[in-house]
């Protein structure tokens, strides 16, 4: 005969308790309510701990860690959403400029053409600053530089410059980033113009400190008419993609700058052998 063990006695008592409870339905109902309430409480506690970044262990078996991956995915989705919005704005912006180009082609006289070009600049330059702004506290200046006599460049149109800056600022054709772009036809990109080894020269009369700079040529064919420039107070204000966007903006603005300045379309770029450097 098999000896009765403590486990057998315990199982027998559990069986009797279940049979007794089954004879009294209200006991099962009460027990079910208690178990459900306990489960809800545990679930709420788990959610609260996860929200605070704590780990949660269930029954000593299941270990749930804070959703680092979920947070990273949300950040990535947020970034993708911002990039998608930026691209959408850029497409609409370029579409509008293409419409204005067709209007410019139909101008009846120089005065009408100049008015249209000025309106385009007032629309385009602030928009460029907005579309390429990545840090809320950053500040950008956007300008179109054109050559002036005596080896200098002046601001043809600009935003976020002081009135004196718009009127009197002159850049060297030799020592400035914009001058180099005008001479070579190649873009300039720097996330920190003050970094060691950077060939950038700070303007001696500069009253504003900035660290990031992109300059791209405004061209008709191979002829460089001017330079489209944007700077940023913060280091690494822009990405390489921003430089490509700025080049697209420069292409879109080129017809207006040509119509307004009537610059000769010489294919020869300025270089030191021309006696300017």
C-alpha cells in the first residue's frame, strides 16, 4: 500500500476546498472579482513603472525592460516626419518659383521686371532660412552676393542683416568664402568656420558671430552671376543635404538675378591670372 505523503494531504485539502466552493457559487464569484482586481492593479503598476523607466518582473519569470527601442523608433519617426515636411515645403517652394519665372518671361518693361524680382527675393530668402532651420534657437542670415568693382562683393538682397550691413557690407573676392565661390564656381560648406585648418577669414568689421556657412554659385550655364549664402550662429547648423537644397534654390533664383542685373554670360570664370587675384 502506497504511503500517504504531505503532498497527497495538501492536494486532498485543495480538492475539498474546490468542491466546497463549487457548492457555493458566490464564493467563486467573489474569488474571481478579487483575482481580476489584483490583475488590474498589477497591470497598472507595471505600466507606471515602465513609464518611469523601471524594469518590471512578472511572477519572477517575465522581465520587461523599458521601451528603449520604442523610444528610439519614435524619435526616428519624428525625424522622418520632420524631413518629409521639409521636403514637401521645398517642393512647393520650387513650384512657386517656377511659376514666377514664367511671369518674369512675360514682363513688358524693366520696371515691371525689377518689381517682380524684388517680390521674389522677399518671398524666397526668408523662406530659405525657415526651411533650412534645424535648431529652434538658431538664427540664419541669407544673402545674394554679386560682384562689385575693385575685387569686392556686395549684398544684392539679404535678410536678417542690419540696415547698415545690407548697405555697406563688402566681401573680398580673394579672402572670403563667397568670393572663392564666385571665382571658382564651386560651393563652400563648413560646420565650423572657426575650426583649426579652416581657410575662412572673419570679416574685420563683423558684428555678428556665426559658425556655420554654406555658399553656392548662382549660375546661368557656366557663367557665375552671384553667390547664394546662408550662415548659422550654431556649429553644424546644416547638413550636406542642406547644401544640395541651397544649390536647387540658387538654380531657381538664377533667372531673376540675370533679368535684374543683365550680367554678361561669359563662360570664363574669374581667376588669379585675370589680374583680380
